């Protein structure tokens, strides 16, 4: 059998869970995830676990936050005056919004906190600071 190696295109089915067992993402009921091994298309900790696997192989991969979405960065939070946000924008904590930087780049943010005068927006990835576990099955390998 062919073993996956850097540069190969692989397809995997996966289920990603948090430390408490809650599922945050899964390919169940969807097409498998396809990516080039070692290309940086997926988080480093999962990418590094694929070389050496063969079609049909299953593995549980534990990925520390540093090899996933990084540590939670407090500098990625910003408080903005509440009256700078249009009244029709929902501001419930946990709501995901998009901001635009002065350079025109769109940045996804999450409403972290709301007071009468300001809204704290968090630009960290929702999984930043979290260790992740993936149940993975290789379903196809296309050699480079």
C-alpha cells in the first residue's frame, strides 16, 4: 500500500473534538477533506500526523493549541464605542461579525462582551487557546 508523504494529495474523514468531548467540526455526511500534505492548508499538528498513513488507516491525533490555532491573544481584543455600531447589528456575546481594517481587509470577530457604552470584539480564532483531538481516517492518496 502507498503511504502518505509530503506533497501527496490526501482525502480524510475526521471528527474534531475539544477536551470536554464536544465536537467542533466533522466531515460526517460531507465529502472528505482534501489537502496537500505539508502545504500548510490545514493546522500543523494534524498535517504532521498524516505522513506514513495508508488508505483505510484510522488514528486519533491530539493537537496542542500551539500546533492548532495558537494561544488566545489578549491583544486581539478591542473595545469600541457602542454607538459606533449600527443599531441593527446583533450584539449578543458569541455573535460572529466582520470588521474592516483601515486598509480594507475583512477580519472576522466575535462579540466578547457588551456594556451600555462599549462592545468588546475578539479577533482570535474561536479555537485559539484550545487543545484539539481529531479522529482521522485516510480515504484516498494521490501521489505527488
